[in-house]
C-alpha cells in the first residue's frame, strides 16, 4: 500500500512538469509512453476529440498524469470534477478485473452491461468474484433530472415500482412503462408498502390496487415488486442514463476478503494472530455488507471516472475511468487509503 500511495503522490507532484514542457518535448521511451505523448500532442493542438478509447487505454498513465498541463492537486481535480457535473461523493464498484480501465457499452434492452456501484465499500466487496480483483472508487456525473428514489431499507429485488422520484416529485412509473419495471414472475411475493409511498398515484389506479390486492391495515399491496435489473432494462427507453436508489440492501454472493486468496505457497505465512484478525474482519465486513446504502446504476460509461482521475475536460467524451491509473485495493485498506492520500495531498 505504501509504495502504491507514494507512486500516486509522485505522479501528482510531477504533474507540475507538464506546465514547463511542450508536448513535443515529453520524453517517451516505451510504446505506452509514446502513445501518451501522442495524445498530449493532440490535446495541445486542439484535437483532443480525435483521441479514442483504444488510444487512451494504451497510454502510460504516469506520463499522462505527469505532463497533462493542469493542476493535479486534490482540490483542483475535485473542482474540475464538480464543474463537469460529477457528484461530490464516493461510490465503489467491485470487480474481478485487476486492471479495469473502462466499461463497455451496455446491451440494448437488457440489464447486462449496466454499471452498478454503491456507497458501501463492504457491499461492493461481495461482487469481487476473483482473488486478484479489487474495489474501484468512482465518481458519477449526474444532472438535475437524474432520478432518485428511496427503497426504505428493502433489498434490490423488492423495489416499489411506484416509488416517488424525489427529483420530479412523481411516481417512478411516470418515467417508465409499467411493463418495463414490474416483474412478471410467480416466484416473488407481492409487495406491501405504507400508504404514503403510493400517495401520489392517480386515484383510479390506487383504488384498483386497494380493491383487488389484499393488504394489511395502513399498507397498499402494489403487486409484484420491481428490481434493480428490471429498472436497468427500462432506462434506455425512458431516456435515463443514471439512476440513484437510496436506502437499498444489495449484497452480492461473494465473501469480502481481507487477504488475497491466492493459489500456491505463500512466501510469508500468516501467524495465528493474523489469521484470527482476518477472520474477525471478514465476519464484520459480511455483516456490514448488509447495511442499507445508496446505489447508483449507470447506462452510459462516459459518466464514470475514478476518484483519482485527472478530470480533464478535453477528454470528457471518453469512457476511460480515469484516462489514467485506477487504484484498486482490498476492502480493509481502501477507506484508509483514500484518507491517507487526501491528507498527504493536502500537506
């Protein structure tokens, strides 16, 4: 962790060099460094729009960070992020990919390819399906019309299809076709919600649900609930690129790990005390992964950037997560890592 943090801080400090050199003068010995130089030359020439995803993925991240002619301090990067519309909060995406640089475009009319992230890093750890994987801290670009709903502490498979979009003040069903977000399955029980959750439904529709679906006193039975995946399938037709769900429990199927589960012999065997600490941490992390959090689901990869991105507006058209390095880490360290880096950058 120390060497990775030091390297990141050196990159940020070296970024001042970009103010002293023309792009043509950037040293480049390797192919990846040469690609970074070519990208920065295009940027300097006012041709940043010609830079492609493939080019950015081949570029050396250290060269990009060191010679981009922008202030790379934390405050400056966050100011640029806010100016570009990124929400000033951390989300975490768990992945088995140890070197994730960008996301693919999602499949049309399918939830496949939707990018899910959560404010709970322990929850994101339950989606890391390979020992070499890690957690990616990301920021998301939102606008004034990005829907926000409250799932009231329920799971990702029990979402009220008539939940109030807090941005528009209208039911979610106003933005989605009912057939897109209500589940058609025999394997999920009806969902009963307090009457205030459906208070903004049209009276005729509310009367229909009260008449035909039994519910406990004070509740309304809204039939089958919707899910995060069903909502994702309807986002394209609704013209929604990102959607936020607060107070949702969305635990995956994997155990958060405090230590890489690698095959083969370990050159540094763990002591009994270390093994005990790991077991305790993993048990606590598993409990914490069930806590309600805020989810964001995104259908446009260009809306995502790494917490450590340069936030260069010249490359806003790209879906590359950071247009540079994306630090990934194991869950026990990621929060401390973020705090250490921000503190050291501030000094």
